[in-house]
């Protein structure tokens, strides 16, 4: 689900940025439709996965998305249990607010292109968030009781950096991207 939201947000944005490190780990504060959103947290992603907030295609999904992201993880969990059967927030401009939410997601989830190693460390059926959690706790010292409060972008960058240091992945920086583009152009002429 998080991967699908990321895909929707990438499709929506259409802008390719290779190195989004600083805006991902230290995103700007956002206010959307009166909701003050902080950085996207790992726990927010779990809740979005649990409540299937794919694509934010209607007012109900957008309402729950904003309600989750304007709270810390524990408060968002409590809010979700009390929000059931209450009226959905009326958005001044649903499409504009949805677009802003997708931009918020892009900023908080924007990651570099990577080249994956064919070596060990790959998971087959483990969900992305579980794999991320396992690596963060077992290899990077994140606390199992506090990981839901971790900034999602920082957590993913930490895992990517760890995997790059172990030779499991290669983050494509601007220089490598230029070289890959040149190679693609040369192959297209053949």
C-alpha cells in the first residue's frame, strides 16, 4: 500500500529528482485544508496501510489521511477508533487538497534511484514496511517501542545508506545518472 501511494505520488508529481535527501529527512511544515501536518512517520505509513488509504481518491480517504498525518502515531491510533461513524470533513477544494497531499507525500517519500545488488539481503515475500522495520531495529539500533515515531524519510535513507555501505545497493547520484543516460543514448544509436 505504501509502495502504491508512493507510485501515485510519483506519477502525480512527474518531476524527477535524484538526490532528495534533505527535503525528505527534514520536510517543510504543511497545512492542508486547516490540518497542520508534521513529517510523515513510520507509524503513519502503518496506519495508512492498515486502513487502505490508496490514492486518496475520495473525501473519506483524504479525511483519514489528513487526520492521521496531523497527529503523532499514538494519537492517530486513538483518533481512528473514535472517528468511526462521524461525518467526513468537508473540503473547500477536494482536488486541490488532494494534490497538496500528494505533494506532501512526494516530499516526505522522495527517494533516489538505486541499483540493487543480486547478492544476499533481498527479501521475497516480506512486506516493504516489515523489511524496513527489521533492518532499522536489528542493524541500525532503532527502538522497537519508538520506531513508529521515526520520520519515514529519515528511516528509509538510513536503511538505504546502510545497504549501500554493505554493498547491497548503490544510490544513483547525479554523476552516475549522467553516465547511465549517456550509455542509454549510445545503446539507442546501435
